[in-house]
C-alpha cells in the first residue's frame, strides 16, 4: 500500500478542494506560469469563447514581444509556449474546433518572431511548432473549413517557412483538404515552383516547394509524381535513393527499387578490421539505404545475396539488427549453431567496447561478463554511457564484471582529472562497495579494499573527488 505521504493524485485529492485551492492560490502569487495555467483552466470552465479569448490575449502578447529570451529563461518560455498549444488542442478544440483552428493558425504565425528572439540550438522551440502542425491537421479535419481557403493558407505558410519548423504541415493537413483543396494547393505550389529561377546553387525556397508537392504525391499514393520531383543530381545520394526505393517497394515495384538504389550505394570509409573504429552500435554510413536495399533484394528473389550482406554487416560492425534478420531467415536448428558462431566471433572482436555494446544489446550477459574478465586491459573507461549501462545490467548475476567496468570509469575520470565526472565516479565507487559482499572470488583481481587503498595512494590530491565520496558516505 502506497504511503499517504506519496505524491500522487489520490493523496492530493484527499486534501480536499478548499485546501488544494488555497495551496494553488499561494503558488500562483509567486509563480507566473502557475497563475497563467490556472487562469486558462478557469476560462475553460466558463466556455469555449472565454478560453479562446484568454489564449488570444497571450498569443497577441507573444507576437508583440521583442526582447531576447535569455538561456536561463528559455525553459519557462518553452513551457508557456507549449501550454498555449495544448490548451488549444485539449480544452478548446473538442468543443469549438472552428475557434481552435483560427487560434492554431495564429500560433503557427508566431514561429518566425519567436525564433528570431530565442536561441533554439537544442531544437525545443521548433519541436513545439512541429507538434502544432500535426495538431492543426487534426483540428482542421474536425472544423471542416472551406477547402480552397484552407489550401491558400497552407500555401502561404509553406512559402514563409524560413526556419523549417513547418516542414510537416502539408503532410499533416492533406486529409483535411479533400480533393478540391488538394488540387488548389498543388496548382499554387506548381506555379510557384515554375517561377523559381534556374540555378546550380541550393535554392531553399525551391526545395521547400518541391518537398510540399512530394508530400501531396505521397498523400495521393502517386509514386511516379513523387519520382518526377526528384532532381537527377540528387538520385545518387543514398538517403534520397532510400526514400525512392521505399516508395517503389511499397507500390510493389521491387525491380525498379533495386535499380534506383544500386547507383547510390554508400562509399566505404574503412572498417573495424582496419583499426578505423566507429562508435559502439554504429550501423554503417547510411543504414536506411542498406535496410531498403536488403528489402529490395529479398523482394526480387535474391535472398542469398541479402543474407551475405547481413552477415558481412555483423562481421564488420557487430550489427545486432542485421544478425537478428540473418538468423530469422535460417532453417530451424541452423539458427542456434550460427548464433553460437556469432557469439564466439564477438568475443574476439577487435573493438572491446563495441563487443560489450553488442552483448548488452543482444542480450547475452554471460558472454558480456566473459568478455570483461578475459580482456580487462582493453576496458576504456571513457565510454561512460556504454560501460555504465552494462554495469547496471551485469551487477545482479555478474558482480565482478560490473565492478571492473566501474573501476575503469573511476580510474579514467581520476587519471584525466575530469572534474565534471567526479560525482559520477564517487557514485561508481559506492556502487562497487555495495557489490563487494556478493563477490566471493575476485579471480586474481584486487579486492574492493585493495582497489580503494590504491586509489587513495595515487589520487590523494584529487580533493574534489574525495569530497564527493565523503558527501555520499556521510
């Protein structure tokens, strides 16, 4: 039974409406975001037109603002922005889709002025507007506006999408356009595309118009219209060829898909076997091209060739995805023998970290432990994310292997004086200490006490680290 002190809806409801209202009033006095949310919720209770008016006021305020949003205010700004979007979708659209549609268009009109005054290097602001594009499509389907007018508004948005945050607008709105709206939008986009000047340089506006027309072609299921919009110069790019191949396969045109894919085969740039190591979990330079190419080979009856590529991908980079697909197509019992062969191959793989990643992802934790115990000198403690995850997976059944991974991370941190990782290293030391009673045989490795004594002797001057340790133990 959950504690009555736990923060959950049931326990909060037990406080009673009056007590909760008093708490919220107190919070709202000191928090503008809470106050704004409460006002919107109250407006929602009063009816669609009232909440629409409240949201409208906030959108007007956001559009007229000119001050730059500093990094320390960005998180609250994004939360406020997304609050307006969700209130339109959740509180207004179910009752008044017509009002919601108008407000969502106004919300999308904020994209350029907002992005002009905020640093969106992490993409969180753009994601809010991308989500709004999808919302707009659903709201428009419910509101059923005039399709020609809707098409005109979409055209205007597509041609004023300098930040690219409305790239999925046409895809989202197509179901709401109907035949008349689709024809109008297609005509407007085609005419605008024809007016673009010919140039050898990248033309962002022309690219956006072409992409919108391709989205319409996809919505109509017209593969040939999509292909006609792909420039010949782009067809040898693996990513573009993969998009073409995917659509041709979906249309049952596998031989054409293969013909489109083969001229765009990605160029190889070394391999694990040449000591040009990639990061753990690397799936090749263009995994989407390879995936579609394999589908095309299978669809054209070239399964043996496809299987050779899958096995080669496993041998080159320990691809979990390709090995699974390879084994799935083998006869019964053969797959067991081949899997054993694959595990032995991975144990001897040149890149220790990639092999560890493979065994954790497969998963085969006994082999992961065996890898660690047999090749301890190759553990690279700098691969924090891979080692930390592996240690957590291994600690239950293989505490010694987990301990060796944590030791490697600790020593890498201290030897490199990576002060930003000191707190993590202190945590790893405490986790290793907690595992020590479960290790009955250290198999020739240092005991936890011996390891800790050596750390203190070698890194006594790393006061920041030892302070983090003391904080955890104290």
